[in-house]
């Protein structure tokens, strides 16, 4: 005779296994959470349902929780194969191949918050080419979806006196006429020194630095300080004031202002301090923005002005190796070659240690 109780128990176990397995399978993401007072953190296995510049919302065995970004130490999430391969390609400098895969990934990714992460990588691809027009289009999608985005350091702003090509220029001019404040900020930044649009760009910056939007307002205020850099009219008080104000900015906004501060120190002939500030960008605020590569190169130039030729040579070499996609890398290679020629050496892999 069949033991019905054993059959019922077996069926119950089968049902339980069928319900538990999908639940376990869906918790493929991880959030490292720390409390405000604790140094250590706890890793929560979960399914992330939203990830913004202000919080991470996730479902775990304990239900749905929202973690303020200040309590989040790290986030790891399940990625599409194309995104995983693209990130490997980006690490080796193969930007075009990576971009093709990321375009597929962003269309295939069903999670809105995860699409923003892929869009950030795509924005970085555009920035590597200094294609500010495409970078701006991609970054605006991120910003519209999450105005508090952690990726504000990828905004295609310029922080030095440079000209842009015809396509970037025409796109920036159109942005100046846009009703959206972010678009106007991007356009004004690219055209601040433009012979035709410069006056309008400067007027736009003055308008933007009175807006209630904190990020737009503060960025516009710092962008206006580029005019003081170009005029080389920077006082000791300015440098001290800027240094204090940089520390009050939220981290995603700091890279450009730190670059301006370093430029101000160069004008004041504070070469060691300038080099230290320039180096903060590749060390602390690393991203695919060409400003980061430029800061690495400028740090080498500042060291060279301070007579530290070995250290300068090493930085030129590192800039060329770490940012091969950038114009700064080309400038670093040229500067290294010139530095070695000036002391009668040929370039090879060990030359920095041999610069007298």
C-alpha cells in the first residue's frame, strides 16, 4: 500500500524547490551597505530595482529596502554579455569595438537604471574622441532620467581654453537656444571663447549661475572662472577661496573645478601644488573625460617647471600608456621625446629612470 503521507511530503518539497529556486536566481546583484558610524560594511544579495545618484532600491529575502547613497560602499550587478565584453575592450583601449557592443547592450537591457549605466559607458566612448555633440546627446538622456546622477563628471564640458571643430560648434550653438538648462550649460561651455558665440555664451553662463538647480548653478559659476584663468588675472585670495570652495562641492562636480584650481596655481608659479592638484583627477576623479588625461599631462609639465625631470618623464610616459585614446597622450609622447632629446638620450622603456 502506498504511503500517502510520504507522497504528500515529497510533493510539498518539490513545490518548495520550484518556488525557492527562482527567488534565489533573481538575487544576482550585490550592494555593500555601511552604516554612518561603522567602518565595515555588509553585503546584501538582492535584485536592484533602481539605482540613482541618491539611493539604491533593492529587493532581498527581507523585502524591499532603500539605501541612501551615502550608505552604499559598492554595487555589483548582473550585466549583459555584450556589456561585460565591452568593458574589457575599453580597458585595452579598443573604443570602437566596445561602443558597437554597448549600442547593442543598451537596446537589449530591460532595466531602466542599468541602461543609464550603459549610457554612461557610451558617453565615455564619445568623450574619448572628443565628440562632444554625441557625448552631450547621450549624457542628456542620463540626466533627464536621473538629475542626481553619479555620472555628472562625464558631462561634456570644457575646462580650458580650447576650440571645438565645426560639428561640435554647430551643435553647441543649437544647445544655446534650447530651453533646457543643461543643454544651455553644455553649449555655453563649448563656446565660451568662440569669436561669434562667445558673448552669448558668457551671458548664458551668468543667467545659469542664478538658477535654483544647485548643480547647474555651481557648475556655471565655476565655468565663469575660466575667464580669469585665460586673462591670467588670479590673485592669492582667489586661489585660497577656490581651494576652500572645491572641498564643499559634491564629488561628481569637483573634477573641473580642481583642474581650474591647478591652472590658477600654475599662474601663481606654485608648481608643486599645481602638480598635486592636477594629479587628483587621474587618481580620485578617474573617468573617460579627456580632462582627466589632460590633467595627467599637465601634472608632468608642472613637475618639469619645478625641475623634477625624472618625475615629469615618468608622468609623460604614464599618460601616454594610460590614455592612448587622448590628444593629451600624443602631447605627452612629444614632451617625453623632447625632454630626452634635451639631455641627449634616446627613448626606451626605462628612460625615465635615466634622465639626469
